[in-house]
């Protein structure tokens, strides 16, 4: 697999114009190396990890008008990337078939609607996302690498290695901000920890500068409750270390108030951990009654009750954790996501 391919040889271009890590960037980093094994495909980006096949933005200018099969695919996931595809097609006369993946679960602005209307094919990341689009879309749910996210072989030993107590551990991972429900998790966990001396909570993630005061307020709230030694704030770790932090858990909580898709429940379930999640994003399409519990967003009593159900019943955690692993293996492999997208590419390329 050529990590710096010649643009002239490519059938599919996957732009990623955002330097800062985001859910879209993470999706591209996961999918492109896998898809590039089967197709002449690369990302177009100013800055992606070295293992991702990619070309630079400037190479688009000198890229041939036609691809190896006639038109090329331009697969955008952001407005700026849709606009760039239109510019390449209509101003620079590159022969492109334009694909857009939408993860948004809100009404689109007039500008976004216009951009979407110019695309040749639309993909939605969930049924709920598709309901906000005003044209047909193929629904392709995200998948994950079930070989990288696996249940623990020795959970007590792993906890010891990471400096964690061998106790009931409930985790909440992701960006620290109100939209992600971090404060809702804190509100729900305080009574759980007060009632269960053997339980601990883990909050892992990063607060950007705009949300630093929010994080400081949460830490102060936990300290005031006398729980700073049991509701622990952990720094963000590299992506390749995340699986271990799921493996140590008995329960994962996804308390988001709003979400485009949300991969964390899938990552937790693949590691054999049941989930409590709010009814936002794709969470209702990811969880079943056998793998976790769905609650309304911003419902602190419901979250406390749901978490308590698991802390009171270790056998439930084990049974639902095992079912969760099977569920992800059966329905949410990243290979299935990659192949479903490539089937669309191949169909468009066959049209010439």
C-alpha cells in the first residue's frame, strides 16, 4: 500500500481539511488505510498520521482531469470539502463524482442544503440523520476495529498497571463540556458514590480553553462532595491506548445532550462493557436492551437509577457485557462499514 500515491493513479479522493482532531478526522483515519488495500484511494489532507495513504492539497491542481476509470470519486464529510469538490469540478474541470456523508442531526441551513443538492450521492451515518435530509440517502452506520477493542484477559492486573483500584469502575470518556453531558454525569454519580463506597467514577478527556472554567467547576463540585479520591479526572490518552481504559470498566456511561453519531458506546461494548446512554445521536441504533440502557438526556435521576441498577447487580454487568461484545462483532465491524462505502464508490465509477 503506497502511503504517498501518485494522484494520477487514484480513483477515490477523501478530503480532510480540518487539522484539529474531530470525529470526522477519526473516521477518515480508521477507514482510509483499510479501503486503500482494496481500491486506488487516498486522503487529501494537510496533516494526517503517517500511516494514512494521502496526498497534499496542492497536488489537486496538477492532477489529471480524468481518473483511471474516467471520473474520480470525491467523498466529502464537511461543507468546506463539498465546496472544494464543486470548485474542482466546475472551475478546474476535473471529472468528479461527488459523495457527501452527513452525520448532522438538525435542520440544515439553506447554504448546506444547496451544497447537498449538488452532490451525486448521499450517505447518512444513522436513520435519524437521514430523516433530516431532504433527499434519499444510504444509511451506513459506523463500525470499529473489533481486533483492537477486545475484552480484558486479566482486568485486576490491568487496573493495577494503570494505577486504578480493583473496584466497581464507571467511566465517562470524551471531551469535557456541557454538550457532552460531563456535568450531568457528575450530578448522577455523586449520589451513586455516596451510596456505594466500593464504586469509583472515571472521567477521561480534555477541556479546550473555552471549557476550562466548566471543568474547574466540576472539579470543585466533586471536591465539595468529598469525592475527589473516588470521582477521578484522568488526562486524555492517545487513541491506541483507549481500549485499555474501556477494559478496566464495569460500566460505561455516554451522557451526551447532543451527538452526531458517537463511537464511545461501540468501543466500550466491543471491550465487553455494558452502557448507559442518552437517546441522542445514533445511540438508540447501537444499544439493545441486552447490551445497555437508554435514558433521556439531562435526566439526572434516571441516570443515577440506571447506573445503580448495574452497581447493585454485578451479574448483570457480566451478562450484558458479553452480549455487547457479540452484538458489536455481529453488526458493527469496521470492515463492514468500509465495504458498504466502497460498494457505492464502485457503482459510481461504473457509471463512467
